[in-house]
C-alpha cells in the first residue's frame, strides 16, 4: 500500500514539474511569437515608408521636368511665331526643323496634360 502511495506522490510531483516546464515554455513561445510579429510589422512599415519616399522623390522630379517642359514649349511657340534665323535656310532643313519642334511640342503637351 505504501508503495502505491509513494508511486502516486512521485507521479504527482513529476506531473507538477512537467506542468511548470510546459507553462514556462509556452510563455517563452508566446513572447517569441509576439516579438516576431512586432518586428514583422515594423519591417513592413519601413517598406511602406521607403516606397512613399521614392514616390515623393519621383513626383518632385516630375514637377521640375514640368517647368522645363513649359519653358521649352514657350521657346517652340516663339520659333513658330517669329521664325528667328540669321541666314536663309534651305527649305528641307526648315521643314525638318519645324517637324522636330512640332513632335517635341506634341510630346510635351501630352506629358503636361497627362500629369493631372
């Protein structure tokens, strides 16, 4: 009888010891998982911030290009209206010149109109 009573006490003690280790391990697993999730959230927050910075950089450059394009269109309009040349230019060169300016103007008009 005493032998069974001793085995019961030993089993209860082993169960209690194992239960303490299990709860300690579970607490550490939960802490580890919580830390992993927090770090993953911080990592993706950094990714979003990087993308936001790249987009703002690109938009800032586009505004600079828009100003340069508007000035270029102004010069094209002046060349079309006044036709500033010091000497007489052959007709085929003049045609090519005005054609290239028209292509540049149409490209810039499309670029400036598509920005909005």
